[in-house]
C-alpha cells in the first residue's frame, strides 16, 4: 500500500518541497482520497479543502487525490476504515459508537471543537431571540440521537425547559424549511453553509454556542493496525491539516474562495458561511489538540439521548496523542 521511493522519483513526482518532507517521513503515500464527514455541505472540511489547494498534503508527503464523504454517522466511519488510507475526520459520537461495536480504531487528533456552524432559525417574520422564549413552542431537529437532537436536549435541560418544549424530527435542511413554512415547527436547526444560502428567508433565533459553548463535533480517526504500521502518513495528515487551520485564520478571504471552488458554492455564500463561523468562534477548528471538556459534553449528550449507557468512559483506551506536535499535547 505504501512503499519507499527513491529521491529522484520523489523529486520528479512531487517537487523539492515534498522531497524534504518525504525524507523526514521516510515514506510517502500513494495517491489516495481521504474521508471527511459531510464534505461538500458542512464546514468540517474547510481545512482539508485549503490543504489540498495550497499543497500542504504533498509538502507533508501525503498525496491526497480528493475526499470521500457521506451523510455522516456510522457510514462515514465505515468509509474511513475501508479506504486505502483508513483515516477520516468523523463525528465524535459516530467514533464512540463504532468503538462500542468493536471497531478497532484510534482517535488521533481533535477536529471541530465548537457548534459555531449550528444555528437555530425561524422565518423572517419571527420574533424569538433566545431559547427561554421557546416555552410552549416546537423546535425541529434532524433525527433521533443525532447531534441536533443531543443539543436540543442539553439546551432545554440547561434552560429549565425540559418537558415544556415540543421536540420534532424534521429531517434534512429542506425538510426543516418546509416544517417552518407549514408551521409544524417554530424554530429549527440550520448549519452553515446552508444558512448563508437561505438567509434571505430566515433569521437566527439563537445560536448553539449561546447554550453549549464547548462541544467537540469531529475528531480524526485511523484504523489502529494502520496507525501502527504507517504513523508517518497520519503525522503528515495532522501536520497539513494544522497548517491549513492556521492559513484559514490568517487568510479568510482567500480561504472563502477556496471553499467556494471546492464545494461549488456561490462565492458570496462561502464568504458569509466562513465569516459567520469564525466570528462566532475563532477556534472553531482545532489545530489538532483535544478539548477534553468538549469531548465529555458529547458523552453527556449521548447518555441523555440513551445512545450509550451511563457510566465511566476511559478516553485513554481510544485516544492517542503521540503523533501530535508537543505544543498540542494535553498538559499532564
């Protein structure tokens, strides 16, 4: 799957900068795609889009040809585990569920560590400005035991509104919009960049970050046997992704243009989505470090929706920080 390449061949194939990286890594990956949850319709993939266009993967000795995606959850984990490079940035709940089902995977880096892309909207004619005003009303989430379902339960619990707000599954963003228009829901979820594409019809009632400031959405996972045999490839991916996160923060306008090209979005929509996320939380994308409190919030939510049983959970059995740069490792 991966093999040594002579310096001459590397230099011809990936250039002098990639040669230096490959010599450090000792080997470079054959051309292969990576798995990224909701690639093309969620903000999780922005660092990967930037790393691809700016050549950061090749500089790190990993030749990425594109990205495999899905609607999320267990499908994304299965896609990742079956890929030539069995790595993926996936939803943390999906990773936890897979581990509990016996999948031998390891979490190697933090991904999206905030809910800045998830807003709760109503039609333009609405007047709700905070979750406390939801008493006696209906809130729409995507599907049972989803991230949006979990956030609704946590939010209502924290607001003291448990049992006082009707919860309604509304499916995809198109189903969500129909529910609002038909009066089946007063407020419903919306994620970027979908919100920026439809904001002329909607207004933000409240943001998830107003209620749950820290919640890890995604993490980087790798099949454990591959991690042991090819740590240099995963280290290269982590390095390229980190460089891209830093690039997005420093070059927002150019990053929005890259997002528009990679996701085939209207440039104005891409710029709006990127600004909305980063204005709400400049640290939306982790450079690779883990937010342990944010990860524990996910566990609490999964227990609340009865996706996993209550009880102690040992992160050390599935989290490996050894490939992270020293400054990103958890302080003991």
